[in-house]
C-alpha cells in the first residue's frame, strides 16, 4: 500500500513539475508556444512554427535591419539569481549571419547586455549562455558583468529583446526560430585563465622565426576597418601582411572583423563572426579607444574592459591565440586627452600578460615636429605614414615577444 501511495505521490509531483515547465532542466523563461514578442514597426515579422518541443517563434528580418528589435515579455525573477545562466533552442536559415538577444538591466537603457549566436544550422541547436557570456554594450560605471555573487544580479535583467544594433555590420535579410528559453541550474565553465608563463607572444613569434604561416585577427574600429573611406588606399593590416612576407618570409592570413564607429565591447559581442572563420588564430590584435572615449569611457572603465577582452578572447580560442593590445591611437584634436586610455591598455596587458604595442607613445614621438603628417584630411584617421607606423610597431612588438 505504501509503495502504491508513494508511486501516486511521485506521479502527482511529476505532473505538477511538468505543469510548471520543469522537465529535469531549469525552469522555463518562455516556452515560445505562443507569440509573446511584440514585432517592430517595419523590417520584421513573427510566425508561430513547429518547434523543438511544441511550437516555436520564428523571427524574420528584412534587408537593412540595423536597430530592428522584437521585444519579449519575459523578464528577470529572483530565481534567476540561483541559476548559472540560461539556454534556448535555435533553428537557423543556414546563413552565416548572426542572431542576437539583449537585456536591459535594472530599467537602465545605458546598461544593455548583449549576446550573439550563429544561425547557420537548419536543424535545432541548443545554445547555452552563462551569465558571464552576456557583454555590456555601453560604457557605464555600473556595467559590471552579470554575476549573482560579485556582479549585477541576473534577477534585474529586463525583457528579452531579439535583434541587433549597428555595430553588427550584418544587416542582410535573415530568419531563425527560437524555442524553449529556460534557466540552467548548473553549467561547466572554463575556469582556465590561459595566461602564458613567459613572453606573451612567444608562440606566434616562434612560428614567425620558423617561417610558418600564421593567422592574425585584427579587431578594431574605423582605424582598422577595411571598409572605412580613410583605409581604401592603404591600411595597416595589409601593410603588416606585406611586411611579414618581405622581412620574415611568412605568409600571414589577415581576418579583419573591424567595424567603424564601434567600441571595444561591441567587438567582443560579435566575435562569433570571426571565430567561425578562424577558431584558433595565432594572434588577435585589439585596437580601440577613440569611440570609447567619446562615449564617456574612463581610463578605469577601459582597464576593466581591456582585461575582460583578453579573458574572452583566450576562452573563445581555448587559449590557442596570443593577444596583442594596441594602445589607443591619439588624434590631432585629442593629442593628449586620451592618455588615460593608453595607460589602461598598458596596465591590462601587464596584469593579463598580454602583448603590448604602444602606438600612443609612438605617435607622440613621430609627431613631435608635425603631428598632422600622420593623418588624412580629417586629422583623426591615419594617412599612409600613420598606417605604416602602426604596422611597424606591431612588427616590433612581435619581435620583442609582446613584452613591455
């Protein structure tokens, strides 16, 4: 009789848990069985389709969909603070575009947290997101990582948004379906810091000395972006490639994901784009600062962002990539005002044992007599002499193993 009663109680408990959305996994945030998202006024459409479990919501974006967002109703609750993160199922359109989601923290639109994910699979694929994987998109004194113990509480995350901002540089028509957004009670996190013991660029330098081919990812803003008008005739990544060939006989593949107008953390958000092309590059260069400074990023905040960048790049490449921080490049109108940004780069490189390329100091030295000669007409973006100087300093940093 006891056994029969126990069996009955277990059945009742399982039924209650199933009704609450529990299936041996974390609690549901949104089952996606109904359309709980508000569509944008234009360039977006919603459809209810067959899902991984039950129904799912399909998000369709038209061409030129920058700034197009679908806004959901689900938002943070106290139980989110007990979870390790969340997950959701995605069925993409088979393209190389990225999907994206965003949360606003504590009703403050300056505290937006963003995550990008691939949509290249036409089968259902589970995406798992640890709280630390959410990237704060804007400079703000309270833009700490999402962490229930030592950061911003997950319970204060607002409604889920689906879409993307300008810095994605990826606005073509695309679509994907999302199903079962749910909390993840526990996740296995990569706790390895991947901090090199010796010279920070020792591995890539060894390959250069051995004349082996290397792959370099050049993260950055308009000073690095091939598409920017100032870089059409010449640009430092292309000069770098030529120099490595001429000086060392090394074939370098340059993967350039730089986006004009972007901030450092914008580059971190869209890393999945270049990671698909170069999952384990030999070297990743990080060159930002002007736009961050214009967006009220202080040196102290930039130090945190640079250290976070090194950590994310190392984790994403499983420690296979050497990291070179390039100090913020001055402009004629900001010749001395970004010194704190450059110093933040130096400190971050020292603390994380990353490579350092001090172009801030190099530009001040080369421009002592005539700083304007380094720039094009706008006196912010480089002319040929400025591009040549950056490429030369990157090679010099590489030859020194990245040491300060």
